[in-house]
C-alpha cells in the first residue's frame, strides 16, 4: 500500500472516531424513575428532562439524573429527655423527591439530599419531642414519639421534599436507666395485681352479703305467708309428695309407715327381737 493510501485510511478512521465521539456526547438517556437536570457551562436549566432518550449540545452540556422514587435511608440520632437522660435512636426514614423540586434541590442542596436536608430536620424533630418527654415515656410511647416527630419534620422540610414515614428501630438507654425502668415496671405490675386481688375479695364479700340479705328476706316472706295462710304448709307437702301411699299402724299413738318401710322391715332376720326393731314415727298432729 502506498504512503498516500495509508494516510488517507488513517484520516478516514480519525474522522469516524471524531463523529462517534460527537454523537455520543450529543445524546443522553434518563433512566426510568429519574429526572434529568440540564447544566450548560454552569447554567442550570429551569426545566427538568423526563426519562428517556434526548439530544444535547456536545461537550458543554451535562445531564445529571435525580431519582424521584421513594428512598429509604438508615440513620442514628442522639437526644436528651426531659429528665436529662441521653437517648440513642436507630431509625429509618422513607422519603421521595417530587418532580417540582428536582431542579431546586440540585441548585440549593449540594451532594446527597438525605444528608443535607432530610437527616438534619429529622434530628431536630426528635430532639424537640424528646425534650418534652421523660426517658420512660419515650420507651413506652414509641409510636406517639414517632408520630409527633414525623409531623414536626414534615413541617420543617415543607414542600421541597416528601417524608413518607419514620421508623424507629431501636431506642437505647444507659444500663442504669434500663434497670431502673424495669424495676419500676415490676413494682407497677405487682401493685396492679394486689389491687385486682383486693377488688376480687371485695366483690366476693359483697356477693355474700347480697345472698344473705336475699335469704333473710325470703324467710321473712315465707313466715308472713304462713301466718296469713296456714294451708300453705299442706300445699308444700302436696308439691313434694312422691306418690307413695302411707300406711297407718297402731291405735291411739298412731305410727305412719309407707309401703317401702314395711317391705324393708319385713326382711329383718327372725332372730331379731321385736323390741329392738325401730320404726320411724311420724310426728303427731296437733289437730284434734
């Protein structure tokens, strides 16, 4: 190959390479779930670029993608309770960037949005809530602490960013404070148990008194009924009669026996003296 042909081939290769570089630097692709911020020689475009393929000015324009999906970041916060106890909280923050704030956040907050905007506001909110509650209340009312902190953090952030939720994973106290809270909770449980036992004994005593009063009133009513109507006793006997006809034996001092009593005493051995056989004696009637 002649030197002229070699030089021509090298020139064509260089031209193709330059065209490829120009083409690649003049296009961009915004991934799904993200929005692009266009920066041309240090100047930020007020409108964001939607996801997909686009063209830009080569070499002098750059497209910076920003995620608009919900993001989750873990964090650690330290605060003091109203009784001056140090509280360490492990938490997760769920947040997302709205499309309307993509350009402003890129301009006003450098670097990671969570570290520069979300985390400081959440820490401030937790410190405000913890300062109004004791360490014991913070441990017991974790959900309420989280709800109040979420409201304050949202108010501090405003419309720039949406804080979806704050998840408190762990609340760490000093060992001495943990032991003190546990001992207090045990004492409260014992007190509640003692109170329950006292209430139970009182209820049983009240029940006994009510039952005794009821029985006394029943006796009074029955006595009054017998006094006003003596035939009430006969009615009671008729109600409780088992249907067995009694038999009367004897003359003046009559003995009332049922057929079952006669059958029982008929089976007595013959060698048993008659004087030793005891027969049930019915009570004498006072009526004449």
